[in-house]
């Protein structure tokens, strides 16, 4: 009898666990391509629409006279990577919000009528954080260049724009699919914002400066160095961009002028074991807190590295790689007093009558640095705009802070152009990160593109 009771309780426990697991993981289970329940929902419900934050349609399903369904993307290439597609698999918001798009919370009476008329129920609609005007400004700013731009609200975590080029027209994905997958060198489908790994160049000096401040909170302003255009340590040589001679520089000017030689000198003054802990705290080598699939940024710091490796690391070269999304997160944390409000894309889910089914916000926060350290970095980044390499952002109706980068990526010393920053300085509302492949100087190319995105935002919101 005891054995019988044991198995009864075991069975009830298993049933309870299955019910608990199913309730808490229903989205994952429904989205599993092997789950027949997903196919049943697709047969019952017409896939819902995807909207921008101001109610413009980014994706919808058109029903032809013969009853066939065609997924339409009114903006064509503009949102190709971030909204994605739902044919030949699912990507972007189409994948992220699939669970909601194939559900229907239409009134029961409507469902009964649709069932009697052999019609599908209207799927629930998803509203995103994406802003059409900011997206258009970022896309236009990039022009014919390949690269990526992401704009976020550092206080809320809302992703306002996400542009990756080269791009594609999701309306044509079925017809161009074979061509894309057969081309081994094609990277058209790659979302460079989330999955593009690049040497960060001088934008990484934000991280190096943070480490130096962290180790020298009371004396970092005493730092000084005389730049002659290059520095050689134990036979290893680092040169400033285009051999620029910066002369006498203190800590602030080293950052504002992006002096490679000075930062290479700093590499001999920091504790590399502590630096490794800082990189860990900033999420290097870790999955980023973001709902979409992302690549993992990589930066190494250890005391047994060669001096050449150390000098290359502190200026964002060598083996260091970062995604634009990750750099934007670090910049957003600086703008938000050291705390990252984790970015998100989905704002709400509504049924076909506009009734709110679910609302979203940032999934959480991560403390990247102290409030005091963030304040110091804000001051340094403001000097970059006022007196340094990002002066093309100066004298605007708004104030801005940021850091440029020119990241060399081959033996010919060709470089990608970077900028990451936020505005306004005293009350950050938007954080923009730009990388332009093979363009050259961040100050000459990436800064003007970021300025167009900032301009679009403040023209709209002021």
C-alpha cells in the first residue's frame, strides 16, 4: 500500500511540475518549430501586425482573393534587420514577438462568427519602441556605406532605431533566398548592430579610462604625458592616428584628443588583473541582456600579456572585438549615472480592437560602474565634443558628449569609423552608436552621421 501511495504522489508531483513548467514557459514551447500547437494557431489566426511606437505599420498580412496570405513590409528595406521576416524562418521582431502575433484575443463572439464563416481570427498586434523618423534619419545618414547605427533611450532602455547595412527587402525574401544562402561571402542577412563584431578602436578608451579612474580615484587628474606622435616600450611601438603629435597632455586632453601614445603609456600603470574584473563587470565575454540573438564581445586582460598586446588592448586594437549594441549599452550606462537600463524592443500587445493585452518595459538594470565614475566619464566625453575629435557636434541647440574611434582592421591600416555618445549632457534622452565600415576617421565620418540622428530626435521632440 505504501508503494502505491508513493507512485500516486510521484505521478501527481510530475503532473504538477509539467503544469508549472508549461505555464511559465508557454512562449518558448509555442515558438518551438516542433510544437504542433504553433501550427494550429497559425491555421486558426491570421498573423498580427507590427507597429512603430507612433502606430505606423511595419509589418502586416495581406489576404488575397484566393485566401492566400502574403506578409507585407510597407517600409521595405528600412526595417529589414530589426523587424525581420517571417518567411524562410523568422528573424527580428517577427521572431521575438511570434508568440503574440499568432495568438488572437479577439472577443469570443467574433471567434464564433469567424469559425462559422470559416475565417481566421485576427491575430494580436505588437507595438514596438521603434521610431520611424529616427530610423529614417539613421538610414539616410548612412547612405551607401555599410555598417550600423543604433539609437536608444538611456533612461528607459527603449530601442528607437536599429539600422544595419547592407540590407535587403523583406518583401522579396522568398525570391532572393536561394541567392543569399548560396553566396558564402554574403553578409546581407547579418544584423550588424547585434551580431557584427568589430575592433572598437579609440571608443574602447572609455573602458581604459574607466579602469584608470577606478584604480586612481583621487589622483587620476595628476596624470600627464608628452606625446611626440608615437611611443616605444620594450621594442613595441604605438603611433597616434596619422602620426599626430599632441605634445603635453593631461588625462582629460589624452582622452579628448584620443592620444594613442598616452593611452599606451597608461597600459604600464594599470593593474591588469583588476582590468580583467572591470571587463567582466562590463559584460565582455558574456551574453548581453537583450532579447534578440547577439554576438559576444571579446577583450582580454591579464598580467602575463606581452607589452605589445597590452598597448594594443588599451586603444581598442589587437584581438579586442565589440558589437555596436554592446558599446551602446556601455555608453547608455555612462549617461544614466552608471546604471544600464537593459534595452528592449516590444512595447505592448493589443487585440484587433485596440485593447491592451500586455505591456512591456526594460527587463532589468545592470550596474556597470559607480555614479561618481560615470560622472567623470561624462565630463571627459563632453570635452571630446567641445575641444577634441567630435567638434562637429559642437554648437548645436543641444549639448552632446561622446567618443570617436578609428579602428584599424588590416595590415594596410584601413579603418572603420566609430562614434558613440548621448545628448543632452545634463538630461540624456538619446544615446547613439555608429560604425561605418572602411570609412576612416570617426570624427570625419561617424560624428556627422550621429549628428543627423540627434538632430532628427530633437527636431521631433522639442
